[in-house]
């Protein structure tokens, strides 16, 4: 139901939420921790940068970091950036009588999408990272030693 | 979020729920009413027959009909037949610590899927067809004159 792109974007964001504040995380490190193929990751990261969720910096020592605290980023922000939930606002069949009054079938589908949107808007990335009694996302990897940072950065976005 | 296949399957089922009881509805009529390309429709109908939701009969005068009353078919039955909701039961990254205890991120995603499953299980096809104050699904078409039936039938399923 959720696309691979959504899954990868959430993993990439979780990786960066686990990374030390104000330090860029190199793309290869994100790929390693989040287990995302490099070519797929670069597309996902571009969407997240374009949506204003990430800051990117080219060059040695560059990489990606969250643009705002994880407590101010919702699951919905991430989903919306890479594979938006398309609510059903008008009749998919363009039937005259349904334009401003969806039939019960399409209303039911849209209600389910509305509930999903609400649940995702209420869930912040930081809540996903820290819940007592539950393992941290990607914890097998984020606690392993990252590749050493190198100086010399060029802004990406 | 919902696939084109789900949308088409629900439209096909709504068409058959509007068709007179115990009469086969020819596939071209379903395609016309539900606005589904013929080749796509045949694949969708096969899934619905295989799932035991439809009875099909070949030959002139044949077609498709619901196998049980619309009041006993849920939206979930239809979705499950053509594009099942895949709940998240185990860690998509196969992380050791998460196997029996999903991280909050994947738990949140699965909770949203569980809510969707519940909403679809509680909604019957007949409820989608008859709600005061709302237009009937496909009503611009189901009330138009169908193609005349022809005698001579061969069981399909």
C-alpha cells in the first residue's frame, strides 16, 4: 500500500534524525544505514531537499542533514514530499451528479485517506525515534561506526 | 494511494450490484457503465471470479453476476481479491532486534494499514449503493438502457 519510495524516504529521514546535530551525513552512509540502493537514494534525497526537509552540501565532508528538528517534521511531511496522498475531491468518472457530492463508494475511499492523512500529520519523526520499550528505527546500523568525515564542503541546497 | 486496479474492481462490483438479480451482465456492458478499458476489465474480472466474488458464464447471454448478495460483500473483500493490503508483520529491513517488536515507525505504518483494513471490512457493497442524500455509484450509466440479452450460455466459473 505504501510505495517503496515512501519506505525509503522514511528510512533516510530516520537515519538523519539519528545523526549528530549540525553534521552532514554522506549519502553513502545513508545508503548503508537505511539499506537503500544508491541510485534510488539520490532521487529520494532530491525530493526531500526540494520539499525543504533536507539541506544538502556537495563535496568531501558534505552530505545531508535535516533542515529543522525531527520534532517539527511529521510523517506526512515526508510522504507528501515523495509520494503524496491523493485525496478524492471530485468524481473519478466525472459524473455530473457527483461533482460536488461524491457517491458513498468514493466518499468511503476518501474518508480512509483522510484518516491516514490525520494519523501521519500527528506523528513526528522524533516520536518515531524515541519510544520506551521499542527498538529505534535502523538501530542495528546507526550505532555502528560511520565513515570518517572529510573537510571541504560545497553547498548543494 | 489506491491502485487503478482497486478503483476498477470496485466500479465493476458496483455495476453488478446495480444489475438485476440473477441476471448475467455482459462484460462489454460492465466496461461501458464502469468506464473500464476492455482488456484491463478482463484481468480484473478474472481476479474477482478467482476470489469467489463473481460467477461468470461464457457465450451469448452470459456475463458476470455477484456470487452472493451485495450486503455480504465488503470493500475489503474486493480490495483483497485484486490488490491486497500488505500489513507490516515483520521488519522490512530484517533487523534482528525488530523481528517480534517493530520499531515505532513501522508500527505506525502498520497501524494505519490496520485502520484501513477495519474501515473496509465494515463497509459492505450494498451500503455503498444505497445511502439517502447521496448519488448512487455510476448512476449516470446504470439507468441507461443496457444491451439486449441473448440466450445460450456456457459456464465460465
